[in-house]
């Protein structure tokens, strides 16, 4: 052996691994750390690209969890407009690990988000998910009541999950100055109003994102022992940046931080894996074909290529059957739900 590179596989070299490879099916790009089968109970959350993952799992009839979509003959476009069926619970887009961590802590009663209700004209919306009620609700108390139900459903999703798939979308965030509460959108964009004395811009650093992911993993394992995480990074660029830099520079910086944090987590823990949908879709060999004309939205072909890579890597025909955990019993009484979740909270804290 003349060089340590002489015995490396084709995937280790740019020419054979990228330039000469089929961009929609790069061999060896995704080598999963643990098996996921059709029977694995999957919980999805994250930025807008996570919606594609959720829909693809549903279309394949995989055991993806959905705790909030109402039963009945409701048109799909109506459900989507009101935030149903997009993720495993009706939390809308969760762009940052801090937002996901804040959501879990709120459900456990450890934190109370500041400014929880924003106005939308003469009506009101949930500041933590302002787009799930496009027409708003009549009274602030209706918003608070709906959120209490949502938090119960979200905890129930975690209780039933074996794998948590989380797509990282942004590092830029708007937060409450005094409390540190973060929001998925800037006040004044979809609802509410911007007051620089109340809200401030923040751009999470790599150490901050990594610490949030560490705490998120710890809390998930406490709530659901044995749960595993699959992290992805959204290939969707920023719509806009408040950093003062060019949006292209801010996008590159944001994605680099998120990708580094996800990679470090996957390298550090056997129960955390990284799914490289970001790399497949942004692959230079694709020459932009996985993006629409706005150079931001991912095409159906791009989504299909990413999910084909996922399903091929987790082909149930090539894996031993892995028995699922005992299913949770159907819970019809909301009071019973509260009793069960209070016990869960006490167990997590102890």
C-alpha cells in the first residue's frame, strides 16, 4: 500500500462518489445505524421539510404516529390548512431544537411561554403555532384551552413513539427578551405585533444548538425509555434573514451549524442517527434539479429521491422483524389522560 487512500471505496472519492454517480441514488450515502421497519412507531416533528417525511411515511402505510387529526370525511386540503396531518401532533413547524425543547418542558409544566396569545385582527391565535388556526379563535381562553389539549396529545405521541424523526430548519429565531421564550415566526408576520422592547432577534451558535439537542435527547429518553432519534437538516434555504448579512451567507451559515450539530450528536450516541436528505437534495451533481424555479422549494422529484433512499436503506425484506412495544390502550376519557400524564411527568422528574 503506497497511500492510505489506495484501499478506500468509491464512495470516499468525489469523482466516483459524486461526479460520476446518479444524483438521485448516491450509493452508500445513507448507512443507517439501526433498523426502522414498517411496524416501527415513528413520531415526526421539525421544519417544513419534515412534512414531506411525514406524508411519505403515511403514503407507504408505515406506523407513523398522528395524535391530532380528527376522524371523519374532512377534505385533505382543509385538514392541511388547519395544521392537521402534517406531523405527529398539531404543533406546526418547529424550526429550532430550542423550540422543540421548550415545547416538551411546557407540556411537563416546567416552563410557561411568555406572550402565549397573539392577536389576529379581532381574533386570537397561539403564538407558538400561529398558522394552525388561519382564521383565529374568538377569545384568548379558547386559544389556551386548545393548547392544553394539544400538549396532552403531544405527550401521548411521545409515549407511543419508538423513533423520533426531527428535521432541523433554522438557527435564527425571535425570542422574548425577559424570559427567553422562542417563537416559530417573528411577531407581526403572521399574527401579533412587533415591539423591540419585548422581542429580540437571536442566532443560535453551534454550542447552543448542540446543548439543546443534548437536553432534548435526555428528556425524550426520560419520557420514553428506549426511544431513538433520527436527525435531518432541511435543504430549504432561509426565506429571509434578520442577521444583517446576505441571505445566501446566512443560509450557508445556518445549515452548516445545524449539520455540524446533527453530525456530532450522531457520532456521540448509538441511539441517534443522521439521515442525509440535505446532502442528496443539495448535491452539486443534481445541478439544481431538485429545486423549483424559486430555488428554494424542493420538487416532488427531490422529495421522492430522499424518501426512496430512506425506504431502500430500511427495506423490511432485508431486516429481521423487530417487535414493537406493547401498544397503548385506547384512552377515551380526558380525566384518565390527565392522570396518566401526571404519572408520566412525575416519573420523568424522578
